[in-house]
C-alpha cells in the first residue's frame, strides 16, 4: 500500500513540475488572446464585415445594358443593302432599368439593418467566447485550489499515520486505527487524481478556445478576490434592455421587417426601363430610338399581394420572437442572479463560521487523541470534514464566478464594475 502511495505521489509531483514550467495564467490575457485568435470570433467578425458591404450595393442602380447588332435584307451578313433599304441598319442601344422611387433607399436600409444584426451577432459570439474562457479559467483555478486542499489533507493524514503507528507500538491504540488512516489517505489520493483529470480537461478545452496547439501549457491561474454584486437584478435587467446582444439583434430584425413590408408595398408599382439607340443606315439618314418599358402588374393578386402578406407575417414573427427572447432573458438573468447571491452568502458563511468551527473541532479532537481521551476515528472524520469545508468554500466561489460569467454573457453588462 505504501508503494502505491509513493507511485501516486510521484505522478502528482511530475504533473505539478510540468505545470510549473508555464507562466501564471491571467484571465485578462486569456480573454484577449481568445478574442484575437478564436476561429468562431474571427468568422463572426468576417460575417459582419461582409454584411457591411451590402447597403451600398443595394442602393445602387442596376447595371446598364449595351446592345449592339444589325438588321439586313437579302442575306444574314451585316451591311447588306445598307443605305438602299430603310430596314437595313447597324446600331447600338443602351438601356437602364430604374427602380420605382424609394425602392433603392429601402433596399439599402434593409441591408443596413442586416449589417447591424450581424454586428450584434458578432458581439454575442465575443461575449460567448469570453464567458467560456472565464468559466474555464475559474474551473481551472478551482482544480488547482482543490488539489492544494487535498494535498494538505494528505499531509495531515500522513502525520496521523505516524502518530498511530507510534501509539500502536506503545500498545496504546489498536492496529485497525492505522488501517483506517491508511484507507483515508488512499481515498484522498484518488480525489487528487480526479481533480488532476479535471484540470487537464479544462486546460485542453481552454487551449481549443485559444486556438493553441493541443497540450500547450496554460499555467496556474492567478487567484483574485471575489467582488460583491454592485447592482440589483432590476437594475441589471434595465441595462440589459439596451446591451443584451440577443435583444438588440431581434430589434434590428423587427426594423428590417418593417422596411421589408414597405418595400413589398412599393413593389405594387413596377420598375421601368429607359432605352436609347442609334442606327447607321449608310447613305440614308441615321435613325434614333428612345423608349420606356413599363411592366404591367396584371397578376398583382397572385404575385405582389402574397409577397406583401409574407412580409407582414415575417414581421409579426420577428415581434413575437423578440417578446419570447425578452421573457427568456428575464427568467435566465433572474435565475443566474439568484445563484450568484446564494453562492456569495454561502461563501461568507463558510469563510466566517463553518471553516473556523471545523478547525476548532480538528484541534480539539487531535488534542484528545494525543492525551488518550479520544479515538482516531473522530480525528480522521474531523480532518475530512475540514477538507470538505475548504473545498465547499472554494466551490461556492466557483459557482459565484460562473453565475457572473453567465450574466455578463446574457446581458452584455459588466457586473462587478470592470472585468479582470
């Protein structure tokens, strides 16, 4: 059993030595790297940049059309009977399609709303990646802290084993106390190995978000004190009405829908085409032509009317979608806010009361065991309880950080007066 403990200790030491070769990890640096290197962020940025190009294009006139050709009599070749027959000529025609007044402006405004929606989608992706990096950072920090807590617990158990062995040699304690302590030590070692696996998993996912090579060292997170919430949930929701990417994007889609309805109404009025041509007739006088082509809306009830109804329905859908997103945001924000408040209160309770009480209990039971008035089982249970309390304290800090990260992702609001 001692051999197995030594092997596990060597494995943990080798892992710790490898981790210590990396520079300490700072959350602000990791976020900056993710925003600069993450493929999802870069793809959303390019989508937004592409969408910004469309408004100018949509406001432009269609390309003019240049037509060149001939008419001939007596044969297919150009110029046959040119100058002797009035229907033989060689000429060019230039035509320009002109949309009904207001259509180009509306198309440009629709494209501009699409670009604004793409911008808010880009913001949502950035916030999502930022939130994922933040959550992984705090999970990684929790793994480091938990390993430290368990390592200290392991050292305390090792000391108890030595004490129990000495008392067993002196005939003051049964052999089962040694076995019980050794079992407790083995259980702590398994928990250290599990936390190590959690740490490796968090590092791997973090490297993926940062677009680093697999296995790149991350380093130990630099712990920072948690900061209390500085606003109420109602204040947060009031700010989120203007900054939440999902709500802002849906507002742009409503504005787009309104413009699309107006464009569909204007489509009852046809576009028209203006054309002008010059025809050379040889020795005869040249011929000029000017014309205007106007489509007749004879099938408006089968084409334009359904198109208008479609846009009206899409607008209604966009408005309902906004209402649904707003209600969903209200629920999710209040839920995460409540989780954050609960985690903060539990942190204070563990730090100010339970941890102090557990330490006093350990000291009292250890003194009783050393003086022969207590048993080893009580000491081991109290040591395990103290380690659990320390883990719970840090786990509540993790829950608090995760809740804040979700709130910032959903609302786009800086929760604690500035990000790390």
